[in-house]
């Protein structure tokens, strides 16, 4: 091999360049594969977390629905008691302790039909 031959020198330089480029590509591919593995792992962790959040959300909705149903029953019972008091015959009326009378008057106050009671000093 004659090193003074420009064609051989050019071929040797091209081969060296291709080897370097191939090595660079293989390093880039290895780095990309590592990033892909890392992203897949992170994605899997996010999927697990998302499922846990969905499960917690379903449990929260079930709990809220249960509490809502119980509160609805309590509200209906309160309204039934209020209707019974309001519709009681006059013969059922009689002396009532002053504190109970004031509480009943607050319940009958307009704006309290929703079951809310005004503050004791604010009828």
C-alpha cells in the first residue's frame, strides 16, 4: 500500500469516517434505548398511580352517595316532623317550655322551611 496514493488515502479516510459514524450511531441508539426503557418504566408507574387514583375516586363517590342518602333521609324526617307540628289539631296544643316554644317559633320562621334554624338570639 502506497500512502502517497491519494485515492487509497481517501478510501481509508472514508472507511475511518464510516467506522466513527457507526460507533456514534450505536452509542446514540443505546442512549435512545435507555431513554425508552426509562420512559416505559415511568409510564408503567403512572398507569399504576392512575388506577389507584381512580379506585380512590370511586370509593369517595360511593361514600359521598351514601352520606347524601343518609342526609336525605334525615332531612325528610325533619320535614315530616315539621309538617306534623304545623298540621297538629288545636286540641293537641298546650303549655310548652319557653325554650321549646322559642325553638318551634324559629322553625316556623319564614326562610327556615329548608330545615335550617336561625341563630338562637336571632329569630
